[in-house]
C-alpha cells in the first residue's frame, strides 16, 4: 500500500494506547509520513518507528507529546540493494525510495527539534547482517557521540530500562564490549557483526574473548 495510507482509525489508535497503558506499557508504531506521525502521537503513541518523512511540524508534535523516535535508515538501504534478490516486486523496490531518499533529512529535523532517537531496526532474514551499518548512515549526519548514545543511553530510554542497559553503573546488567580502536573517530569499528570487538560480555558472561591472556 502507498506510504501515505493510514492503517488505523483514530479510535483504534486511542484504544490501543489505552490498552497498553492498562498493561503498564506503551504503543510503538511504524510511521513514515508527517501526517501519520502527527496523527499517531496526538492519539498517544509514544514511540515513532522510522519517522522517515518527518517534517518540522510533525517533529514539534512529537516534542509536544513527549514522544521519542527510532529512525531506521539501514532498512531502506538494505532493501534497495537486495530487495529484488529477496523476492520484492519491482513496484515494491521502486517504492523504497519514497522513504529512503529522505533519511538524512529526517535525522537533521529530529536532531534540531531535540527529539530522542533510539537505535534499532526491523531488518529480517539475511538482511539482519546489515544492522550495524546504521551507525555509518547516521554518522553522515550526526556526531559519533550522538550515534553511540542512540544505541546505549537513548536505546535504554526507548525500552524504559534506564539504569539497567546502555550504561556502565552499579546495578546495571553487565553488557560490555571492548572495541579495537576508537569508535568516536571511526564508527566502522562498530560494524561487521562484532568483527572489531575482541571482547563481548552479556549479563556478566563472556560471549566472545579474543584478548591475549
């Protein structure tokens, strides 16, 4: 369906938000256009996934609602490169540019509005290997510090797990990586599925250890 189609009525959105609140959680929604974003956050949606074609007015609606976002530039880059091989129709492949070409501008708008941007993707199947390339795409617009924060402190905020993940502090889960080099100078060190990470610790347990004894 065209990206400017609305999937749910306002009543349905409001009901979903109410049900989520009763379950002590929130609603995240896949939203691309400015109109869809504005409409959703006005109905109480708290997390805007994609936000690919956001504009300044929609960004202000996000701010007013106290909502957050999770941009996902790598999804559209991956589908543009490999979508046809994975079975997408020519029409679907052509439609990818309707959102892909706005990716960098969307980051600028969200950043300038002061909106929290978490880090995540919904890449599927063989495209999952591309997930960390999001660091590079965001790094073309944002500082390395901003990009890394999106995958740590800000991602924790998206999951409402501040103080537990995305940080190194007493009481947090011991999820740690050692990077061979300085990612603040080279975000590519965070790509290639951990190739540049000789040590990975999850929940205090070693998952990978290539450090010399």
